[in-house]
C-alpha cells in the first residue's frame, strides 16, 4: 500500500497526462480543467480523508469538517475507497457542509450588518445554468475527480475495497 507522499507525487505526475488525454476529445479548456480536477481530487478529496492523512491536513483550519466523515466511515471501506461511491459521498458531504456554512454566513451578515447575500437556492440555480451551458466542463471535472480515485486505489494495491474480498462463510456440513 502506498504512503501519502507517493499518492501526492503520483497525482501530480499523472494530472497533466490525464488532461492531455482529455484534450482531443473534449477540447483544451476541458483538458486543463480535467487536470485541475484530477489534482484537486488526489490532493484534497482523496479516499484517505477517512483517516489522519496529508489530504486531511491540507484542509487546514477547515479540516474539522471531515471529522464526522472520519468517525462514520471506516478506513479503506466501500464508502471511502469504493469506486464512484467514495467520491460521490465526499462531494455530497462537502456540498452539505458548504450549504450549512453559507446559511450561517447569510444569517450572520443579515443579523449583524443588515447585509443580504445570494440565497443557496439562487446559487444552486446559477450553478445549474452554468453546468447545463458547459456540459464538457462538468464531464471533465467528474472524470478528473474519479480518475484520481482510481489512481489512488491502484497505488493502494487493489482497486476494490476490503469488504468486497470478504469470502462468504463456508457452510457447515450437514
Ligand atoms: Zn487509501
């Protein structure tokens, strides 16, 4: 199993070739965005956020947002190291924390300074409009994030989570 430094190095080495591979298919801009998503996925949204790790410490003062995730998700389980499901859960968790943070900020600014900022629903509508207008970018981000997970899993020595290898108990002879 690779250590954090190896994962970081491999992510940084692989992100640009990954972006280049996307370029003929999705265009240069999407290729660059895909490379960035790959790097962000490997360095900040790594499957190893389920344990004390370099990606966790990269969140700095905000690393506490991953505390419930670490408590609830066992290390190297299906829910952190599972293809597709691992990244989907981390994105969902990050989105939930961002939404909560935005609501708190909105409330604080309104009550202390009388300022109003865009509501989460306005932000979501704007994000949706942008995503629908630029499907290649959305695809390149999704591919970049998930590809970084696959690199991580391959370096861990196995692309499948530990649960998937548990053999069913042998039946007792009758
Ligand atoms: Zn791992």
